[in-house]
């Protein structure tokens, strides 16, 4: 016997209305068998409609009305059945929407809960936050990867990168969204808080990225300290690499720039040394003023050197105003900086033949160099005495006074050589002149 579409339709209407009457009268859950019967009947009706038989308008309207009732009462109909399990065991396409009544119930609950009224706004904020995270992550990855920051840098940037990829999957793929929702369900977060929970996860990622961003200067300093250690071990190429990494992560790390300049100076790469000294000096790094002025003096650019040293003096005066607040290490560093500025200022004035100005600056430098507490920390304590001796010769001072300062100059340079320290070309020239003046043979 041939079954018509109206037979399926009548049966669909009968069992659906019977189920709804049962729910409304007794308020007891339907048996799973009753629910499956309704869904299978809807399958049969769908198949009948697909057999190229033109249904009547009245049939279409009846189906539409019955489907509306099925959707509206889905929460009561499927309250004691796991449709996801049935879909897994008996795969159903999305066209068979009646097998996805649990999703309809879920969407309905989302829309009806007060917290879900603002889900659209939460999504917009989340997209903004997520976009910002990707931008910040890209910037950080560029800094760490381009600086060749090694295993530590790779690990630092790898963790947020992996988390961002997982987050992107949960945002952009259906599988990822469902997986994240399942995770939220497992940790007992109510469905109506899912959007907010996703926003919180994005903000946590923002927090992690900001922690890395705000600690770039600290990470940079670690590379600088590693470079300093390598420099002390005479591993100049490796030290240079560490300083460059430090500068890449924090371009305002003036100490790293200064130390990099000293590396270039040791490698006789004077153009790069001066470049780094200039950047450090423009940033107000006091030691850079001295070293840059030293190079200007060597090039007979004494006016430029004096301008730099006067700027350094201003910084020194500002530092001296808070002298008592400095640590012991900072106080010691202050004295060595003060020595270098006055020594270089005296040297530049001497080369300009402004001997009175040279003497006043050199006397201040020599007073610091004579102090045993400071002397061993000064890079070239004999330099001030060597220059002062030359000033005395030019100004016709008594030979005994000249020789006394030559002796002091020679003694300090020789003690450095005996200790295995290196001296610069000017000091070698001064040592030679001292020994000629004192008639001392090597």
C-alpha cells in the first residue's frame, strides 16, 4: 500500500500533539522512545517531501505550524534525552534540524537570560582585545626574533604565541568554539557567562603580553649583564652580540650602548664606537660624555670636546645635589666620573693653550686621583699628572715641581701595567716622554 505525504503529516501531527498534551497535563518527561518516534517521523516526512512530489499549500502550512510547535517546546520534549549521543552514533546532517533541538534549546536559553543581552557588546570588545593582542604579539615576536635572543627569548615569546594560536582556533573555527565551550562547561561556568569567560581569557592574554612588554627593559638589562661578563672574559664578539640584543629589546638602554661603544673601541672600530657614544650622550649618560670628548680631543676638536664636558658638568652638578641619597657604589662612580670630566677638560684647555683654565681643572682631577679609595677605580689616574706636567713645562714652573708630577705620572702608569691592565696610546706616549724627561731608561 502506497503511503502519501498526508499520511506522514497526519501521523507527525498526532504523535507530536499527544506528546505535548502529556507534557502539559502531567509535567513528566517523555520517554526517550516517544521523542525518537517524533524525530524519525519528521525524517520520513522530510524524505517524502524530497521525492519530487509537489506538496499542497495547505500541507506546507501544516508542516510549518507543527515545526514551530516542535521548536517552541523543544526544552520540554528533550529534557531527558542526549541528542548529541544519537547524532554521534547515527550521523545527521544540519538539514535535519530536528535532531539538533538541543542547540535550539541552548540558543533560546542564551537569548532569554539577562546576562546574554549584552553578548554582542562583549563580542565586540573581545574582537578589539584580540586584535590588540595579535598586534602586540607581532611586535614582541619581531623584537625577540630579530635580536637573535637565543633560547630564553624564544621561550619567552613561544608561550604567548601558542596560547594565541589556541585562542584564534577557539574564535575562528567551529570545532574550536565547541571545544572551548565544552571546557567552560567542565569547569562549571554557566552557559550565560561563556562570552564573558572568553573575554576574560583574552584579557589574561593581554596581561601576559603586557607583563613581557613592561619588562623589556629588565630583560634587556639581563642581556647587558651577560655581555659585560663576556667582555670581562675578553670574549668581545660574544659580548658585542649580547649588547646588540639588549639594545634591540630596549633602545633606551644607554649603559648597553656605552659598553658596546667600549667594545668597538677595543676592536679599533672607532666610527661605530663614536656613534654609540653619541647616542648614549644624547640620552644623558654621563660616562659617554667623557669618552666622546676624549675622541674629540684626539681629533683636535677641542671646542666640541669642551662643549660636551660642560654638559657633563651640569649633569654632575645635578647628581651632586642628591649626593647623600646615593649608594656607596654610586658615590664611588660619581668620583670617578668627576675625575674623568676634569681631566679631559684640563687636557682640552691645554691643547687650546689656555693654561690657567687647564691648571684649575687638572688640580681638581689630581685631588681625586690621589685618594687611595678612588684611585684604584679610576681607569687612568696617571693621565691628569702627565697633562699637568706638560702644562707646568709650558708655563715655566720650577723643574722640581715638574719632575715631581712626572714621577707621579710614571708611577701610576707603571703600577697599572704591573697589574696587567691595558693603557691607551696617549698614556704610552706620556710614559715615553716622562722617561725621557727624567732620563730613565726602560
